[in-house]
C-alpha cells in the first residue's frame, strides 16, 4: 500500500518522497503542455517540520521548490517520458510525486533531489492490458517492471558567508546568516543545472570551485543511492 | 453477511488476529530536532507522526488567547499517499477538520492547561499510512509527543477502537473492518484512573452490546498503555541510569 517511498536524511533534515501512479488518457509523443504533465511533483513544507512554516496553502518556498523539482525531472532526462506511455495517443502513466519535509534544518533542495531520485529508482509499474473493443483497462498487480532511470542527478548547495567564504550543505542557522547562495545539480560528469538567486556576486573561479565539488559529490551520492537500493529487497 | 467474512468460524479475524488482540505497536519518541516534542507510532499498518511545538506565544490574532488557560491548536493531516487512492486535499476537508477538533477536545481535557495562561501549544499530526484506527493512532502518538515535549498532563491518553461482530466484541480495527459497515466505538481513556475522555459510537448497535464493547475497548486501551509505558520507562531508566523508576500507582 505504501508506494515506492524513500526517506532522505541529511543530518537533521529529513524529507520523505513517495510516488503514486495513475493512468492518464491523452496525447503522447508530442511536446505539448499536456504531455509534460505526466509527472506532478509537489513539495510540502508543513508546520510539522518547522515553526517557520504556517498552516494554510503552500507558501512561496514550497511552490518554488515544487517548480524546481518539476524542471529538474523534465530537463535532466533521468526519466524517459516515452516509457510512461501505455497506448500511444490514448493511455499513459502519470507519476504523482509527493515530497514531504518531516524535519527542516536547511538545504531542503539537496534533500528533495536525493529523495526524488531514490524514489524514482525504487518505482515499479505494473503491466497494463487494454481491451481494444470495450476499452477496459486492467492492471496486473503481480508483474512489476522497474521504471528505467537513466541518470542520477544530485544537487549540492552552497551558501556564501561574509561575502567570500563558501559553505557547502548549509544548516538552517547558516542559511539565515548567508549573504548569498549557489545550487549546482550535477549528474556524473554532466551539469544539469546551476542556480544562483542573487546574493553576493561571485567570481568565476569561485563558481568553478562549486561546480567541481558538486561533480565530486554527485558521484558519491549516486553510489550511495545505488548501494542502498541494492540492499533492500524488492 | 459482512460479519461472516470478517470473523471466521474458528474465531479469527481477517488478518489472523483473535477478537481481543491488538495490532503490533512500535514507536519512537524524539524523532525530530525542530519540534519541541515528537513521536512516530505504528499500529499495524497505520503509521502516524506527531509533533508538538510549544508552549509559545500566540501566533496570529491575540484575541484568541485564553486569559486563564493554555490554547491548544491541533492540526490533523493525511499525506496524499496515505490511502489507497491518492488523497486530493491533505488538510482542510471536512473529515480532517472533524479529526482536528476531536483531537483538540481530547487534549484540552488532559493537558494541565491552567499552568500556561495566554500562550499556545501546537500539536501537529500527520498520517503517513492509513489502515484504520487513524484517530486512535493519532491520539497515542500525540500523547507520546507531548511527553517528549515535557508538557504536564493528568495521565497518558490512550485511544482504541472496537466493534461488535457476530456476537463477539473486537478491538483495534483495521481499515477493512471499519469500512464494513458495522458499529464502531472509539474511546480515548486515561488508563490508570480508567476514565473516559472521548467516546464516539457510530452506526447501529444494540444497547445490550454497548457495555460489553466498551469494557473490551477499555481493556484494549490498558493493553496499549502497558506496551507504551513499558518502553517509555525502559528508555527513561536507560537515560537516567536508574535501575527502576519509582511508580506511584
């Protein structure tokens, strides 16, 4: 009943990521807006995880994070959306991805990306048979084909402190005192995204330093995810 | 008719339990750093997280402050992945609001609110996986979280559900048994003084059967209390390195 779920813990920060699958009827194989809705990530920052968050509709941070996760999924190429297609032009899977933050201690982006990738690697889709004449859709819960995840993007966040010191993997306290921030998402030796939302201006070599460290970390984190997933029985 | 599948002739329930047998309970206190008190509880397949923040200054409108008591603010939410079909609204739907108000009423009666006038206490409960007994697991988890936060209470608050199937009272129902349409009695009690804090019964139940079911649920609550208390005391003894704690009855 508990669909593929992973919990990513970065020190005191804990995020849970769970997938739900649904079947969506519609166009496939076309790069239009509708097809892009095949995965719907949603980040929840509830008052449970920190006193900073108020009850009510998702705040700015949660919405920005959800959008970041969405962009990441679509542009990193870790899932091939063609794989989610069951019947071209008629039926395809939709992945509902819920990222729930349980304990907030800064650097939520890294935790979310880790949890997301690990949960995707843990996902299995049952076989679907469609009766051509009646249009009946039957899912066979006993057969499971794992979702093919081509790559493992890993995010590394840095904050700039005092205008010239770079700290990697900041805690909540450090984030509050930061004068700037940089986030690099890397996969193997490829860069997926770089995000520097204002803050202290940085020199070229500082950004390159961040990128190098992010590339190193992405290899370690990818290995950690693979080792963990191998050790569970499916 | 439903009773025939839910309780077999040999007296076993659909998941193999006997009628008065509880589901496996596992819990851990102090799982979060941010919250003042937190707990994670599993009752069978129902998994619940509770976090307590406070007592702290009233957030929002000062007019809500109670001049002589603690204001308890509860929020009950079910994760979108907690049920078989994806839940569209984690909080704010009627069921969640009903649960929220039940939790608030339960804890208003048990927490020593006179000790903290004009301040607020937040209790957040998140259901990660729902397999029946959501209210019960929420109350039990919230009790543990309140203990972890050091909030003074009259006693543990333990909740359990029960029903009447084929002339047999059963306790601690799972989702299948709850949705079968039979009567459901939910009680939250103070186990040591055997006092009922919250009682709810829905669907039809013959008055002759009610006291039997309530007695069984009370016993179920005391059993849950024993399980929780045993582990809590063991952990405390370990932390304080005492051989045993002084118990006052």
